[in-house]
């Protein structure tokens, strides 16, 4: 039966005997070494990795390795050297890992930044086109302007507009066709300029009420008559 190491006993002060008990699997001896070296080993590790939690893990791993390889330790000084060497190697391993993670984060950030730049350009393109469409709609002949406003701002279909204005569906279609023809002619130069720089992000939200809808704007850009 292994004898526990008593604090203040002559055996505790006998470093060779403590080491022998440690080699024989004494957890009391392990606790003695842990209390003796932990603080200094932690400060040593912290001075390299600069992060408390990582430094604590390094010290814990160093003691785990020491315990696992305790039979290789034959002198007290060798035990101290083993702990510091193990901690130093683990520190450098962690530093390499952190550097790799930073590179991965930088690469990921670069991808996100590129996507954000594309989305910003597309949003700007949509905003410029929207403002010009609103301006050109305001210049349309009165009846044509009213029908295009119902279409673009209120997003109403032909039947709804015809009922609201008490006119025929064919009149609505003809006025829409007329309006789009005028808009496309007046916006052609701007559209061609914006089209050269066009990028499509994964998704863009629809405009809120009071603005032209994506559907109306796309119809102007693509040359389609609204239904």
C-alpha cells in the first residue's frame, strides 16, 4: 500500500523519495509537483501565448504528459526540465494553430468583403435606377402616369386598376405599353451604363411601399410589358 505524502514530513523534503513515489503512481506526489510548479509554469506559458485559457490548457497537458511518462523521469531536475520543455513545445504548437486560424479568418473575411462589395454595388445600381424611374414616371402624360403609379407603387394588376379608374383593361394595357416605351427610351443610356457593372448577389429585398417594385423596375430594364 502506497503511503500518502504528509505536508511537513521529512519524507516530503526528501525530493528523491517524492520522485520515487511519483514514479510508482502516487497521486499525492503528483499533487505536490502540481502545487510546486503550476504558477510558474502558467506564467511561463502565458508569456508566450498571451491568453489565460490557452496557457491553463497547456499547463494541464504538460502535467498529463508528465504523469503518462513518469517512468522516464529519473531525477528531480529532469522532472522540472520535462515540464518546461513540454510546455514550451505546446506553446509553439498553439501559436502555429492560432496563426493558421488567423489566416483562415482573413481568407473568410476577404470572401465576405468581396460579397459585400458586390451587394453594395448592386444595391447602388438598383437605387440609381429606381430614382430615375420615379423621376421619369412623374414626367409621363397624366393618364399614363397614374396607371404606371398604380402598377409600380401600389403593385396592382390590370383588373384592379381598371376597376379603380373605371376604364377598360385594354386601356390599362395600352397605357402601360406606352409608359414603358417612354421610360425605356429615356432611361436607355443610364441602363446600359449600369448594366456593365451589374452583379447579382444571392438575394435583395423588395422595395417598401412608396417605391418602385423590383418587378416594375425589371420590366423597364428588360423591355417587357407588365401584365
